[in-house]
């Protein structure tokens, strides 16, 4: 039976590989984008302003909240949501944020279509729609904040 002796060159190679691999940083999320965060916040404010104006400056009586009066606002916000979606789609490793944007756009279009079909919208539904949209926009902000933390983890 042969007894193996300690091989220092094998040990040094193993140690070197271990140190090199431990220095590698694997990133599974895209980098933080401050401009995208600003656009999310701006779009969120637009949505709030849209619904608050609808509720506070009009009433559901005598066609005061007909779809035609709010068509432009729906389109403006949809354009912003499409922009957010497209910016998220082109970023690599960004499937979660992209999916949040897709869901947000889909729900916005659903709310728009419901208003168009009913040609009116009561206060309660405005409040519910606004709350749902706020939650979705918050999810977008949290996703972007997570990227900032991944870029610069706390000690």
C-alpha cells in the first residue's frame, strides 16, 4: 500500500480557485435605474390625479362622468404604462418587473373598457380602481428598490 504525501502545488491551486470563485459576484437582477424609478413615481402621481379629479370635480349624474370626458386621461396614462413596460422589457434579467408592468397595463385597460361600456363610474369604483393601481405602482417601486439594494447591499 502506497501512502500519499502532501502535495503543496495541488493545495495552492485549490486555494487559488477557491479565492477566485469567492470573489465572483453573480447578479440575477438588472441594475437599479433611477430614471425608471422617477417615471414610476411620476406615472403613479398621474394616476392619482386622474382619479381624484374624476371623483372631486365631477358627479355621476347627468353624464358628468361619461367616458368621453376622461378619454384623454386614460390614453395619457396608458402611454406612460406602455413606456414603463417597454423599458422593462429591454432590460436583461428583468422578468419580474416586466410582469408587474404587463399586469398593470392589463388592469388599466380593463378599467378603461369598463368605464367606456358603462359610460359612468361611481365614487366607490373610483376608490377601488385607484387603490388597485396604487398597489401595482407600489409593487413596481419595490421591485426597483430591490435592484438598488442588490447593487449596493447594506453592510
